[in-house]
């Protein structure tokens, strides 16, 4: 086992879904012990007794040096680096609940993706709202094309990490880098966050297209024009266009929009096949972030006056009871224009 003495026994993962479990598994290859906070007692028991997560990745074994706890305050109080893997819409609530035990030395690494519906803010803005300047300087954001099961199996994966504190970003880059998990660093926090959030909407659209039986050409068009939408909103919010051609943009988009392992693409596929959203969501233990992100991004684009026709179409299906075929007709019949 490789070690990193500056972080030994000081790292905890907050959130024991499939992605939290995967990131804990990466860190467990380098550190003597990794603590993971679990909301469900069943998951806590499964990890500590059987070295598996019985609710989310039950078919895979995880390292024995991952220790689970259901006491959030105790975990936060006793660890310096907190890997936050909480669904976006619950992040603010969790941060507020731990505020009293967070210290000046606490470091946050957010690995969630989305835009808060109520405030239309990015995760980085939530950290600043809750913790002030410390929330800006002591937080990093990790995103990229990665499926939890691939990572737990130690299949080659590459992601990116961004933050305002360049020294901290380099430390987190090295913390997460292993022979099978390669981490790149960038300075564009907004671009990295938006890439991870917006690609879920396009993945829903690609799934809907596949569910309608439209084939590979339609999916390729959606991915390409979807990337254009992602870049358009991102640059309006101050992101670098270059970020969207990288791992947290195009890379994550390609994976999520084309793989049957993607929750967002699967939800879209079932919508395109004629199923009801409410019934589809009942079958998922974990959140398909793209559903809520579609709502927040639609509102954000309307507020900023950014043209996002694919996202608007997905919003119509999810929140206006529009039929998939009707929104496709509208998309294809829009006024012709230049590509760039």
C-alpha cells in the first residue's frame, strides 16, 4: 500500500452512495484508513462487517481499510479532508449541519454535480455562502468521465480537479492520483462544475433519442450541439470555453450520453420509450441528477437570456408533460442558422 503521510488517517468521505464508495476505494489504496459517512445503518454495517456496500454496489468488494460511521458530526470533527459526495440539492443542508465543527484547517473536495434549484447557484457558491472566504480558498471540485463500478474495479480512469487555491489543488491532485486513477488540475472552477452538471441534461436528451429509436446519427448531433449549449452557458458565467473540450466537459458528456451504465441516459431512454418519469424514478435508489439540473438550468438560462434549445426541450418533457416526439419536431423545425 502506498502512503501519503500528510493525509494519513485524516481523510473522510461524506456520502456512501456508489460514487462515494468508489472514491473511498481509490483513497484506500494509498492511506492506512479511510472513513466513510453513511446515512443508512445498513450500509454502515455492510461496509464494516462484510466489506461491501449492500445498497449501491453490492456485487463488488471494497478495501478492508475503509471504515464506515453513521455519526456525521464525529466524522467531520475528526478529519481534516472531507470528500463531499452529497446530492446537490441536499448539500447546503448538510454543510449548515456541520458548520459548528468545521475548523480553519478543514479542506473540502466536492465530487457532486448539479445546480441548486432554489437559488440557481453552483456548488462552489454554496460553499462560499456557508463558510465565507474559507469556503472559497479551502475547497476543490472533482469531476470527469468516471463510473463508480469501473473505479472500484481499478479500471483506468482520468478526472480533473479545480480550485481557487493552486497549492491545495496540487495537493488534492496528488492525493487522488494512483496507477489506475489519473487526476489533472485546472483553475476553471465554474467550467469544471458546469461541465459535470450540464452533461447530465444532454445525457437525458440522448437517452430520449435512443428510446425513440432515432439511432446513432441523432445521438451524435445531440452530443455535439449539447456541447455547444454547455459552452454557451459556461462562458456567459465566466468559464473558459477550453474547459468544455476537456475531461469535465466533452469527456464526461461522451461517457454519460452514450453508456447504458449511465443513470441519466437510462432515465431518458425510458422516457423516450413511453414510460412515466414518476414510475421510472421509483426504481432508482440513487438520484439521476439531470432531472433536477434540467429545472435549475432552464430557469438560469431564462434569467440570463442564454439560448439552450436542447435543455429547453428536455425541460418540456420533464416538467410540462410534452411528448418526446413533439419537442423533437420543434427542435428540427427551428430557424436555420450558422453552426458557430
